[in-house]
């Protein structure tokens, strides 16, 4: 049985081709420089003041059955920030590179689909490419919304 913290660390440890930095829970920076991009940020909970993930609802939910396996279901966002958006540079200019990063992300996840056996089954992942704000700037990126099943 793995802990939620272990699963988050294993997610942050994914080696995604083309990603400069992959930040674990304890290391998510307030802002990013160009040298830190593309970057992946592990975000297990929503910031109440940042309504970026408002539609996701709770950061995690628990489900346990009396006589069966004790499990918990976690919703985790792994946010890919590819490049800052500035006036004069549209989203369309960044799409080919973003698509390549999305493909590389799933290649890396496929190589360790259970995140070092921290998960009971492969995660369900929803892909949401678009514009994302972080540290006061807007980036082109992708939110990988994971739904995990883990043993308690």
C-alpha cells in the first residue's frame, strides 16, 4: 500500500521528453522563468483564490466498502505550462509543440502507468489543452486531470 504523497512524488518523477522541469508538491514555484519552461506542476488541490480548476470540485473524494477493499479516489491535476502567451504571439503558434509535449507525456505515463505501483489500476486522464494562468502570467499549456484509485 502506497501513500498519496508517494503517488504524487512518483507523478512528479515522470521523465517526459521535452519538459525542462517537473515540480513536486513541495517545489511548485510561485512563478516561472523562460528557462524553467516547459514545466509540469503537481496540483492535488485547488487554490480557493484561483478559479482555474473550479469545475473539478473536490480535490479528492473517498470511497470505502465495509466488507471489500478499502480504497480512496483522488483527483489530481498535472499542469503542463509550455510557453508564455504575449500580445503578438497567439495560441496557434504554440500548438505543434504543445501536441508533441502531450504525446511525450503519455509515452512517459505508459512506461509507468501505475506510478511505481502506487495506484491500484491505471489512472483515468482527461486532457484539457488551452490557456492557463500561473504566477500572474498566462501560458499555453495542458491540464492532465488524473483520477486515481488507491488502497487505504
